[in-house]
């Protein structure tokens, strides 16, 4: 069965750094798309960044220059390196994956499999 798990959240002061990890598991195949999403407290979830099956990485404008996505040695592992964290970065971070070759990596609707989320808190 396919499932997605995130880890690495925590509490930091503004300007600090965190690295989030995501593992997307399947018995035989790597996912085509993997993405990161952020949901601030009391607000809607929004896209942060993603990688597609051609290893093309894209980011939301709000995190460009601060967040970096990278793959582990195993292609079903994805990292989100977060630096220069701001209080507005606080919230739940979700990893999502899809095994459909036609997935659009920046679209929430493209993902069928989601992790439980990991908490990030950034204090001023």
C-alpha cells in the first residue's frame, strides 16, 4: 500500500533553519510527483515547492531563495531545507506524492497520497 510520512518539524527562532524529510512508500515504484505544502494556523493550505518525474524543481515565490528541495539517494525520499525562517512560516507542513505520470506538481489536486503533516513553529 502507498503511504507518505513527514518528519523534522520543530520550534525555532526567526532566522533559524530546519530540514524536513518525506518518504513516499510503494512496493515497487517511485512516485512521479512529490510536493511540499504549508498550512498556517486557521488558514488554507498552499503550495511551497515540488519535484516532478523529470527531476524539475519549482518553488512558490514566497520561499524562493530561502527554501530548497532535494532528493535523497533513494528517489522516494524528499527533503525541504528551510533557512531564514520567518514567523509567517509557522504552521503544518505536508508532503504529498502521486504515481500518475500526468501529475502537475504544483497542483494540490494532482496528489492522491498525503502525509499526516509535521509542525513548524517560528517565534519572532
